[in-house]
C-alpha cells in the first residue's frame, strides 16, 4: 500500500466540534491506495466523547483496510462498531489509472461531485445512499461509478452542515478554500460539523 496521498488529489478539510465539547464525532480519513486514494467522512452518532470514540474506531478500520472494495469496508466497520454508539459514513475511492471514482455510504453524510466548468447553478451528482447506522443496521449498499475529469471536485459534509451548502457549489477554487467557505457559511451550530473537499488535479 502506498504511504503518501497522491498529489493529483488536492484536499481541504474544515470543521469544529459542537461548542462546549472538546472532541468531535466527525472524522475525515484519507488513505493512499494502489490505484489512487480513498476519502471517507465519518459521523459518530450524537456528539462528545462517545461519538468521537465510535468515529475513531471506524477510522482505524478504514485505514487498516483501505485497499478493499468500498462495500467490504462498510461491512468491516459495521462489525467493528457493534459495541459503540455507531456511525454514518460515506466513502469515495479514486481510481487515477482509469480517471474514475467509486462511492457509496450508509446514513446521512452527504456527498456531491462538482464538475469543472459547470458553474454554480450546475447539477451535481450524488451517490446512492440508504438509511442505516453502522454498528446497528446494515442496509442494502449499491456502490456507484463515475468518470472524473481534471478540475472535478468531491464535496462531503456531515449533518452539522446545513443542506443549503450545495446551492452554489463551484469547483474553480482551491479545495481548502472551498471547505473553509462551506463550514463558515453553512455550519448549523447545533452539532459537530465537518466539510471535506477533494479536487482532481492531474
């Protein structure tokens, strides 16, 4: 397994725990894989230390098995989380050799594929995600595949980010700037919040 995150995938992360908490149940995982990279956004149920512990258990499982198919990763997390409060999560695996991605998830971590040059009013693709909680209920999972082009960006957010974040997304700014903008403008202030952006820049 490669050690370094691929340079072709520019990334940005912005978030914070709920005010008054010292730890966040929202965790982003980045792992290099033989074909590219895996990004995963995890949201431990609730907030505070129990949510953070569940999210960290899921993150450790993903990092240990990052080269496996995304559905297998979700199942492995489900088994590892049975004695925790559980998590919801969405994963995106980038195949840089084929210029495509595979993505899926369980629960309400939202994801958008923002096409380069599409403008702020463009339609954004999303993965097919079913309701459930890893550690409690494993739903039907249906990974999807999409081609990606230079400048395309993936945006993932936890439910601490208001749904209005997707209204005017654009991929023509650096990943960190877009993540900062989403968190600053759309954080609800009622839960942990995290936004992740990965831009394909070969």
